[in-house]
C-alpha cells in the first residue's frame, strides 16, 4: 500500500461521511418542518 493510496482512501471516506451527515441533516430539517405544519393544521 502506497502512502498516496492511503491518503486518497481517507479523503474519499471523509467525503462520504460528510455527504451522509449532510443528507441526515436535510432529512431532520424536513421532518421538523413537516411536524410544524402538521401541528398548525390539525389542532385537536
């Protein structure tokens, strides 16, 4: 294993993890927004 290959692998892994966190954050925001609208429209 070359040091360059290891650095490339770590960089790719970091980008993948960053992408996963971004997607999870967007999903969490969407869920929060949907809950806000649901609570406003369906007060029982």
